[in-house]
C-alpha cells in the first residue's frame, strides 16, 4: 500500500499509483488543528476521487478532545480508515508531543487510541516506530496497548525516532510486534525494491508492506510487487515510452488539481524522481526547473524520447 508522505501523497500522486495497482493509499498527514478551520489547504489535502478508494486519512495530534472534534469535522468526506501518526520523527512535531513523541508513553497512547476508536465511524489504525531510541525499543508493548484499545491494524516503521530515516531497519523488532498481537501488522522502512519487499515479508512475517520512498518516480513498483507476490516472477521495467506517458499523465493531474502555475512547481521534484537512474539527465533537469508553464515542461519531458535515441 502507499504510505502517507508529506508534500508527496496528494490526490494526483495517489491516482497515479492506483493506476499501477496500489490497493490502499493515505492522504498526507493532517494536523487535527488544521481540521478546525478546514481551510483551502486542508480541503485540498482531503480531496479524493471515486477511483481513490479505499482511502485512509492520517491524523497528527496528541489531545483526545481535539481529535474527537477533528473526527466530527470529517463528516461528509469520503474515506475508509483513520490512522493516528505516532511515528513522525521531525523535531518541530515531536517538540509539541506529537508524532513519535507518543512512543514515550505506551499506556497514554493506548488511551488516546481507545478514544479515537470509540468516536470513529471507520476502522482505526496507528503508525509507530521501533521506539524513541535504541535504549527504549518498546514497539511490542505499544502494539499490545494499541490492540487492547480496539484498533484494526498497526503500521510499524522499523527504525527508532532518533534514527529518522538513516541507519538500518530492525526486522527483528517488526517480527516481535507481529508475534505480540493478533491484528494485522503492516511493515515499512526500506521497501524500495522488490527484493527488499520480499525480504520484509520473509524476515518479519508481516501481513503487508507500506511503500513510501520506493514509489517516488517509481509508481510501477506496485505492479511489480503484485506480480512478484502472486507468482514470484518479475515484470519488465518501464521503457522510456511508458515513463514519458506516466510523467505527462501525472503532470496533467497536477494541473487539474492545483492549477498550472502551482502544478508546474510541484512537478519539478517529481521530474528528478522519474528520471532517477537515467544517464545524462543534468541538462534536462536544469531546464525542467527553469520551466514556468505547462507547455515548456511538457516539451522537456518529451525530450526524454530523443535523449534516449
């Protein structure tokens, strides 16, 4: 499934990954305080489409009363799952006691989840990490409290908060979490290729994997993973024609969602991701970043055809 990624997993990107078989996706992380105002930015983050289902909304917060109010403000929006983020390692988040800071008190996190379950009309999940740091690996305990609270599944990133996204994933602690509970456990961390996805399943016994960085410029990873898990065979990697076609489709979705000017700006980073691994891309990337209109950016994308000849 597609993991929530700030500044990435918006509706256009989710629709692109859905076209390659992503069975479940999440909105970007939404701070519950932003749901009170339901401003334009928040509405955009929550916007969906009939093809964008099932859809999870990931909430960021640490106050039960505020989260309950946020759940009420979501009435009328189409979604299928509520996920509480207890994994974000960003200092500006953890300093407020949110995200991975919730890992410090498993019992309090369990109490918070129990309130969410009681007030939610859809299944509730939580995303956690292995622990706060190497001296406080407590994910199995957290998982037990979360299961007692009545949640439907748990997502675990196999790194500590202090690791951030560096260092190695601890497959052992994910396995311990899986052994500690009966609910489904979905593993994340370094699921960036089919061999690593296979390794995650083999070493942890997890019920599913969440793909984040592995989908950046590589939405076909879902097609490849589905085929690998179905029969152990490999899909052919996308040729330049498919790459260009997908880039143009993604760009068109961005224009429709954000308008031309903002859509062009957002796609600049995706241009780098889509062309990762292709030789001689620096001149085209430089040109792509200088584009300010849809036609200019499409021209640069289409030059990928001639650059590969």
